[in-house]
C-alpha cells in the first residue's frame, strides 16, 4: 500500500491515512516504531504491507504494519528508507569479498556466587571458505580461561563438559590468537557470525588476555541481522531454525562451536542462493 500520511499519534504509535474517503489508522510495533517512527509525519509517503491481525488500543482497532518498503519525504524530497535498495546493497557487499571466516565461540557461564564475572571464550570453531565454495580451513578446540582452574556447574552442564578432560585438552588463548592472526593476514576474510554475542566475546578476549585487537567491528557480518533486515523479521531467528527452513532437514544442536560454525556457513550459502 502506498499512501501519504494524514496525521500522527505519537503516543499510540499510530499514523493515519485517507482511504476511500475515511481516516484509517495503522499501528507500529515497538520494533518498527523504534526504527521508523522518527521519519513519519504529515505529508510523508509510505509504502508498506499490512499484517493479518489488528491491534486494539482502547476503544479502537488499528491495522498493524508488517513492514515498510519505502519511506519518502516529498518536500524536500528525501528517501529515508528503501527496502529494495537495502537488499541490493547487501548483495553488493557480499559480492566484494572472496573469503569468509565463519566463527563461533562457547563461553564460560557464572556460578551462583560469582561476583564481577566476565565470560571467557573456552571453545572456538571456525570454517574458512569462499562464498558457496569449498572449505579451506576447518578447526575447533577448547581454550583455557585466563585464571580459572575450575568451571562452573552451569558451564559444564550447558556444554556437556568433563572438567578433567577439558583442562587436559584445552590450549592457551595465545594459540587461538596466533591461528586467527595468520588466517586474517593471509586471506583477509570477512568474518561471519550469528548474532552479536560472538563479536562481543572476541572483543572482550583481547582485553582479558591483554592482546592487540586483530579485528574491528566493521570486519564482521552479523548473519542474524542480515536475515532480520532482509526478510523483515519481527523476532530473532535461531541459527538451527534457519538451517531447517532452508534445507528442510534437522541439524541437532549440541552446543559445539565447530558444528555451529559449519551450520553458519551452510545458512550463509543458502542465503546467497535466495538473494
């Protein structure tokens, strides 16, 4: 639907248009309002789709906006949002890189009495490949936390870890750091993660282990955010739900960093096929 906004109710997060001679209201969810309401005002052209359900506020029911296609100010002319252009930009960015490093981490979890707890990377998994191409490097292993000689019960239960085996097989953080540095220097890949947690964990690890940063936030692609923006998803999408949607087959999640990195690559390849 393409219409020019007639009026706005900021408190209700509703905008009104004239449709067949009647003033009709359209409601924005909190997520949409947070992103788009700043652009909405009388006289703005909106191109949007309607959700199948209505939203009742007080005595009145309003149609709910599913997503926007375009938002344009006419005087002066200014395109605030264009979904098709955004999708084109995504394809353009993804096509400019030859190598992609799909990476996943598992972290420590606090015990019940931990104070000032900082999660640390204790398992890494990564896959280096060309887009939709063969895997060049594939690895996964445990990483020693900096000072702790024990793991919390929550960590061991969540990751199904045997503490004695973990500490006998885990490598120092510097081993992981050196391998990551070598891959970055040789291949200059774009790093692909699912959500922000892995990016945050890597940034924190540089500080915890007092190492120089190997990456900047701009080196990463958040594949979860790409899915939310591209498909206009309201809620976060689970990695394994995305895999099942694309491939129509289950992939058992075992909270293993290497498996998660592989699944991230598979979802990435399917996403490129779809685009």
